[in-house]
C-alpha cells in the first residue's frame, strides 16, 4: 500500500517536537512511536517497523521526545532520557495531538514503545484510557511505568528477545502488575536491539497482527 510522508511539529506538554507522519490513503488506525533512551525519531529499527505498518494500512507517527536543545543537554548529561515522567507526559500530549489533528482525527490510536519508550507509551495509555486502543513494546522497560501499570486498559503486547534475559525478567514483573489483557512474546535468538536476521521482521509481523486485532 502506498502512503504519503509529512514532516510536522507536534505541540505537546507545552513544547514543539519534530515528527514524521506516514499517511496511507484510507488508514485503518494510527500508531504513535516512542523511541528509546538516547535515540530519536530517526531510529532505524522503529522506522522499519513504521514503514511495515504503513504498508499494512496504518498511519504512523514518529516524533522526538526531546527538543533539539534538550537533546544537546542529554548528550552531555544523559539525564533527560531516563526522565520517565517527562517523556510519559509528552507521549500523552502526542496522543491528544493525534486525536485532534485534522490529518488523524477519528482514527483508532495504538502506541509502540521501544526500550524506555515502552514506559512512556504505557503511561500515556494509563492517562488516556479513552483514546489509546492498544500498546506494543519492543525490548521495552514497561517496569519503569511503575504505578501507572494497573491503570492501563489497552491490550498490551510485550515483545522481548530470547537472549535479553534481564529485560525478560523486568517484563515478567511488569506483566504481573498489568490488569489489561497482556501477552509476553519471546523472540527466539534475539538480543536487546533485535539486530539478528529475521528478528525485527518477527516484531513487524506480530505488531501488525496486534494492531489489526485491536485497531482495525
């Protein structure tokens, strides 16, 4: 399926953040991405997943969780990338923007979070239960969402590499606190970044299936 690409600025939580929107002709829903610590909307793996979802008929939005000025500070201090409350509030603001923007208004909303971005996605799902319909985490740190976890209502899929043993344990602990429908899928042979051949393609397929089930 073909899609148009648009660069835009999202007003969220009092700041303007750069974003890239992929928009098919008749989208079945929209998936908003939250990148991991030290990354940006240019994350190679997230962009690959976003393109796959766009080909399946979903609009996708990748945006920077930090302003350019904040990114420069974070490169020096590494402090803001782990400010989960900050990135969670900006993800919630992005959900509001998507729900109200002319290009995306009326579309069912899913969230895709990688690494610390998974916590941001789950915080947004907890804070916007009427707007978020599904969540997918890739190699995520859902445990960092803390007390927001029991408040999540959106069906949640946790994808973790089979060789990422520490993160598997953290996902299992988070899953125990989630009251929403939740599945934990271990991707055989994958490490934290899903760099091994075929592993990211499995993430694409599973994420598309999850969003089609809950958004389509």
